C-alpha cells in the first residue's frame, strides 16, 4: 500500500472523515461513510474498506507484473464483471419477495451513455429491494428504436418485453427549446407514426396540449404548460430522472470551440459551420457514442445520433439563431430578421412563405417551391409512415393544405392556429430534393442509399448518398471505421446571420472536411482525442464521469452548459401492469380502478429512484433532479412550484400496497432500504475507478488518426462501455 493509499484508508477508518482531507478521488467514499455513520451501520463502513483494499491490492499486484495493454484492458473488464456479479449476489435483497409481486424488464441502450448504464443498475437494485423482479437487458440503440420508437411490426406496438415489445426503457429525450408537449405525449401522436412512444392516452393531457398549441398569447400559453407539467408529474408516464448538464471536449485546433458549443448545442447540432479552425481549411473528426446513423433522411429519424450527419446536410425554411437568443432566421425562406419571408393572415391559420431565389442543391440543381411541397407530401404518405406524421396531421391537417402558389411561394392552410408554426414547422422540417427522391418509391426510402449512405457495392470515389442544401455535403461512409465523411459546401446559401458569406465574414466556416465517427465508450473516445484521432467528443459521452481526464485536459478545451436534454425511465402505457393496470391485484378486483392501480405502481417506481444521489456521486453534480419530461428548467414555462419525487422506499411500499401488492402493513426500512443505494453506488464507483486506472495504462500506446477521404487506416483501439 503506497503512502496515498495509506492516507485514504486511514481517512476512511476515522470517525470524522472529511472530503477535503481525503482528496477528490475519494470523495465518494467519504460521503458514503459520513452518511452511514449517521445511523451507525458499521457493516457498511467495513464493506467500503474491503472494496478499497481489494482495489489497492489488485493494482499493486498488477504494478509488479508485466502485462500487455490488451490484457490489461481485458482484465479490467473481467474484474468489473466479477465485482458486479459477486456484489449483486451478495446485496440484492430477497426478504421482501411476495407471491403477489411482479416482474418487469428494464431496457437500457448498451452502446450509448455509460452513465445511464450505471444509474440503471442502481434503480434495478432499489426495485429488487421493493420485491419487484426487475430484470435488466442491454440492447444496441437501433434495436431499441425498432422495438420502442419505430416498431416496424405493428403487432408488437404496446406489447410487453416478453412479447417482443418493452416494459420500461432508460432513454434520453429532448423536446427542444419550445414547450410543446403534445409532440411527445398527445394521444394522436402514437408511435410508430408519432413520437408518443409511451402510448400515453390521457384526455386531460390532450386538452392541455391543444390549448398550448392553439394559444397565441404567450403568458396564457405558458400557464397551460405549467398545468400540463403538474398533470404529468402526477400521472407519471415517464419517471424523469434528471435534466442534464453536458460537456463537449475539443482540441485547440478549434479556436472558438468553447463559445460555439456553449451557444449552438442541441437542438442546433452539430454547429460545424460555426467553427473557426487553425489552420484554416482543417479536417476534423467528431466522435459520438450510440449507434451509427440509421436514417439520414431527417423525416425518418428518431435518433439524436443521426443529426450529427444530417444536421449539416439539409436546410429548413427557417433556422434557429442559436440556443441562447433563440430567435428564428429565414433560411430557405426569403427576407431578413426584421422582415422574414413568412406572414400569417388575421385568422391565425393561413401562412404564406416566400422562398429565396438562386439557391441550388449540392448537385447544382435549383431549389424551388416544388421541393417544399414534395417534402410535406412525403410526411403525409401512409406508406412511408414517417415518425412525425401524426404530429403534422394534427397541425396541418392534410397534404392538400400545403399549396404551391408559384415557384417561389408556398401557402399553408391550417385547421387551427398553431403558436409554434415558425419554430416547429418552418424551422423543424428539413427540405428534401424532389428531383432525386421522387424517383424512389416511398416503400424503398428507408433502404435507399440516399437514406443509408451505404451503397450496395463498395466505391472508392464519391458515393451516392443524401443531397441537401446545408453547409456540408455528403462524401461517403466507411463501414469498417463506422465513419461518415462530409465536405464543406462552398456555395452554401446567403441568409441573415448564419449564411455562408456571413459565417466567413466573422472567421467561421473554416472546417473543410468533417467526419462523424461512431465509437462506443468514453474511455475509447478519450484515447481518440488525446492521441489526435478525434477533435470533438460529443456530449453524450457524459465526460463528467471522467474527472481525471477533465482536470488534465483543461477547462479551456471544454464547453459546459445546461442542456435541453432529459434522461428518463419511460413506461409502456399499454403494459398490463405499468400502463393499463388490468393485471394488478386492484385492477383484477375492481376493473374501474385498474388505471389508478398502474399509476400507483409508476409512482412507486419513481420514488425508488435516488435522483440526487446519482447526480452527486455518479455524475459529480452535473445535472438537476428531473420532474417531468418534455419541459426542462431551460425551457420557457417551466413550473418552478413542482419538486422532484423524493427517494422514499417506505412511500413506494405504501403506493404498491394501494395497488394491491404487499398486503401486510409496510415494515420499518431494513438495512438495505436505508443504505443499499450507497452500497450499489460504491460498487459502481469502485469498478469505474479500477477500470479507469487500467485504461490509463493501456493508453500509453500510440493511436491512429483517421484522415478525411482516401484510404482509411486501421481504426483506433476501442473498448466496450463499462459493464452496467
């Protein structure tokens, strides 16, 4: 045991453990010990001491051995698995099981956001402590899309996990800047042709959503937003875990990187055209976790990870100025900021949009009103089944309500006024090229190379793929390195503030070649950026878990901001236990109370989530406890009167008892009730610490840089996300 280890163990052994005396790396253990001493459970302290000593002994032994980096990495993963397996067997409670308890499966993306995997483990442990048989599966992101968000088999919509559907899913969500919860929760917007993946059908929520959409007066509208939040917190279609604070890491090559990523984060993403680089005409690589782009046609996508490519290929009629000022700019629409090329009639329902002239697609073909009409027609097509179709039907009505007046004018006739028409329709509909896609049957859009970027045969020159009007044009996709390559479109159109000439005038738009690479796991991504194989690490790596990297990388090369993102545990509202409640004891006894019984179950699960602890100890304070999805503290109309559900297992039991479970009166909290989450958190922290130290040693080997275009060298070493 070295001197630092002896000091730490000595600190953990003292009654008065202080974080400042132990050092930042041991803060978690100090907090846990201090909390445990309040109730004098000396067993917990001994557990933590054993965990720490085991870590020390193993690392000391490894220091004396000659082990290759590859074996070190393999050993780290094996050790993680062993520790978690043994710990799970030792600490998962069995004493609360009841013949009436139920089984659910927690679905977690296994190739994205390692932080989510950690807190899903903690939530699973607490549910098991309540007597719920909570299983857990890790699936790749695109598989989850197929089962939850865009199920291609209509027979599995709303089905439980055991029937090829789902029970609960840990997922990130983001409504965006404008609080229109109807997009995500209105009953007319069910998946797969809508974004209400929860399948929540609530008449009061629908009514409030309609009022929000159709109320032009902002103060009145935001009051309806606050009412919607209060309803959603009570009904709990999703157990919102946290509102995220995100970090983007970048290299010194991007001289204005900090300003850009703090000002133009999601939903303005990725802001590659806003970057200044040294040298000018640089090539950059953005690493992102999650799956490779699944749908490059934005109207077909339900994945954030698609936007890292499609977001800079296509253009809209209107564009968000940024995520700070939030005003709307006329992009493909004509006009200026003060006098944009859109207007609405006195009835609030008839919008006329004039288009810029002289604009061309990446292939040189002219853009006109037929492209706009074609784009909206495709959204309404029943064969295509775009995931935004239901929402557009609710707002626009039918495809015939979009009319071409002349080559540079389009008219929209809405059935009702829509307060966010400019923001969500003009600014949220990337325009597609009619001259290309009109030749492709709708039934083939998803498999066509325009959408996949992957030709049927390999090609060495420029490959067919998506064609847009945005600042970057498609080059090719390398399936070996899972990298999409794009090239700057030097004829990018001129429009106020963010057009091509305006960008160049302020020294931006200097990145010539841009690549978006899929690389799972923050350890592998950190290796990439430290060896020069990547220039930007996407915020979804949740680098707050990598405190050592953050301190050595330096704050000047990090952008930190309060995001519009939400992390949630979504419930299948068609599930017989979690949604309809027909299979709950109360639901079987009194069918008229089945839905209420399911609400009790969802509320019980929400109270079993230790939000603040996970933020403090797994995310190092990066985030705020979540209340309801779709509306965040950064959004107008956030209801500050609401507070997050507290972590209260006694209350969880009382709610489950109301649903007919735990027929006996709940007993006082056991040792595990009071301290189980801390033990689970300590296990996660210990495993992460051990794995991180192993990986640091394996990083000493040189990495490979991936050039833009041409021959691609072997990809840089990768690692799987830490075991959940």
